[in-house]
C-alpha cells in the first residue's frame, strides 16, 4: 500500500502546478491508483504489458437524425496496454491511452473543425484463438471510459475550447469491439467504438461519438 500512496503523491505534486481542474486531477489520480494496483498484482499473476499507437477515424451519430452534415476526422491514439490471462483462452484487456477524436461539420461560409482529446480507459473481455506457436487471433468486447482533457473548435478565424458549458461534455463512455492478430510480440488490431453517452451540452442536439481504429502494438 505504501507504493500506491507514493505513486499518488508524486502525481499530485506534478499536476497541482498545472491548469487542470480539480475534477481532472481526481480522474488522473483514480486512473493512477487503478494502474498501480494492477501493476503490483501483476507481479504474481499472468499479466503482459505492452504499448500501442495508431489511427482514429472519428465521427458523431444521432438516433434523431441530427448532424447529417458531418465528415469523418482523422486522429491518433497511443498508450500502454495490459493483458491479464484468466485462462490460456480468456483475457482481461485494459490499459490507458491518449486518444484524439473529433469531427468536421460542413457549414457556411466555412467548415467547422472539432478536435477533442481524451484520456481513455478500455476494459474488455478477450478470447484468444491460437493459430500456431507464434500466431494468435484475439477478439474482444467491452466498455470504455473517457475524460476530455483539451481540444479546439475552429471555423475560419473563430476559435474556442471544445469542452465547456456550451460545447461538449468532458465525460464519454460506450462499447468497443476489436480483433487483433498477434505475431510473436507484435500486435496488429482493428477496432470500433460506439459511444452511449450524449456528449453535447444541453443547448445542442444530442449526439454520440463513433470511432474506428487501426493500431500497431508491442507486448513485452
């Protein structure tokens, strides 16, 4: 427990001198605590750590038919991964990543470009098909939890912060699906995310995020 307290104390000292809000700090500390506990437990369990990075293709969707004038926006993601093996077939897949999402909205006289960056925590169940000694296919599904940390809305010379009282909410959550090809320590994966939370503030029409991902990873 002392290791956990020390880790949280270090993060507290680092971030109290920044412009992060207290709510942002609490999110960061919670994630730090979560990953620290996993790291300490992983010393005695079947856990594999890794890193990954890749491409995002993001848009927004609405059940009410709003936002028909949007275009997909390219972004990226990068982070750390943790695979915990309950059995040789069943896995818990989690980690922590920085992910840049957003959307392009066709408006007159100029398109609106929305960038939204999040700290994201996926928690998925995975099933592994062992193809050969060096190769496996891993399919997964589960929720994700994301908290917006920065972003900009730009339209011509106009610019404002993405997250605010009249723009986007900071919290997002939804379901992610994925399939990965593992070859030795390399991992190539395709994924899809569909948000279940209305990310728009109350003065805007409701919308949910959707995102397709292409990733390359390395597992230590």
